[in-house]
């Protein structure tokens, strides 16, 4: 592997892992700070937004357009989540019934977070996405039946897409039947992607994008649900803590220790155009939020800054991270400055 390719892949791994942990941290912070009901609303909206943005284009990209609807849905979840690093399995039972099983460890509820996720929050993912696939496909007979949830102490989140003989009521698009069990998983029968179409370089980028997409969508959803200022506080506080908690891991992956080098590498790994301007960093794109300009409020970046600060503060505890110019308020770039903090002068 060439040196430049290794740097790119290390950057993808670092930013993907960091944003993954940020997502999990945000869900936990929402549970603690706003309660189960508000968190459930955020998670349902997040997954609906993800579905509306990704599902139909993803079916085409993965070559599933000619599959029966139930099989296409389950296979889509298998392939798209497998590409994102999620432990998942797929079992087609017939043209009208196909199982999907998300095996522990659960990706979105990373590590010990699984112990603190309410049942309703896990169900919200299914309501936001799985229950709505039939709607997007124009198939009113298609629904999802959940038979197990890891957050309920069961060995995985599993269930099946089923095409019934008659249209389903909206309340029946997601049902729960805990007495049913997924058929045995045959590893040799799981779908495999074409290596020529999905080379290693593309897979590394997909892993990064998987985490980025969740953060791209949860930030506006939290803002809509809680208001910009409350959202900013949760984004910032959670980001600081997650950044600090995973600073060592992030720096180890990047192989960097200087704060400005770390910040530059993380911004570049997001796909942004970044260059040094003296001792500052000039960022002229914001790929994470590209296309969301009409929704954006300054509180998005104000909150997200906490993540970068957290990573850097472990290296330099009295560091100050400042934005001297801001692309998100009409200026031509984000201009980042890292400076050394000092005790206050006499007031």
C-alpha cells in the first residue's frame, strides 16, 4: 500500500470511528437530558430521514430493483449495513417473506451503551425506516414484523418483511411477534458483492460515509425537535466528552500528535478542501452538511466544534479552538485557529 493511500484510509477510519461514537453518545445524552419520549421522536425522525434520502437510490445502486419487494428490502438492509460494518444476516424464506437479523454487538448502540437504551428508542428505528419501506415502494401490502430486540435482552434485533394478501393499516406496518424465530443462518448463502465493483478503496469510503450520514441527519433532526439552542448545547457537551474519550484512539489511527495536524487530518478525511494559512486552517467546503444550507443554523457548527475540541484538549489541555471566519454565515470559508490559553488578566 502506498503512503498516500494509507494516509487516506487512516483518515477514513479515524473520522468514521469518531462520528460513530458521537452518534451513540448523542442518543445516550438525549435519553438522559430529554427523556425517552423526546429521544424516541428524534430517532424515529432520524431513520425516516435516512430512509427517504437513501433507500430507493440504494436499491438501484445495489442492483436490487428486480427482486420481489420483501426480499429486496431485507437484502438491502443486509448489504447496506454490512458495508457499514454492522453485524447482520439475511434469510429469504419465500418471495413474499424475508428475514433480517442484526447480530450483537449492535453498531448504533456501541459498547456498554446497549444497557441504557430504552425499548421505545430501538422500536423508533423500525418505525422510522422498516415500517415505511412499503410506502416508498408503492406496495401497501408490505410490512415488517419484529420478533426480537437486543435491548430487551434477546440475541439480536430480528424480524421479517412480509407481503400480505391485502393492504395493511398504517398501525400494522410494524408488528411485534416475539414467539417467532429467524430460521438458521447459512453463511454460505449470504449475498456477496462483486469485488470489481466494490474494491477496498471504495469500501473504506463507504464505512466513513455510513457514520457521516447519521451525523449529517441527526443534527438537523435534534434541532427541529428541541430548537437550535438546546440542540447546540447537547451537540457541544456530548462532542467534548466523546472527543476526549476517543482522542487516544483517533490519534493512534492517524499517527499524529500535533493539534493542528490532527484537526487538518480529520477535516480532510471528511472530504473537505483544507489548506494551511500561516498557522491557521482554511476550510472552503463543508461536505458533511452540503445540500442542507436552507436548514442550517449557526448552532450546528457551534455544537459540532465540541467534538474537535474534545479530541485536541487531551493533547493540550489549555488549548483554545476558534473560528475566525465562517462559511455557514455567508463568508467564503471556515478559518480555524488553535491558540494557547492563558490565565485571565486582572479584571
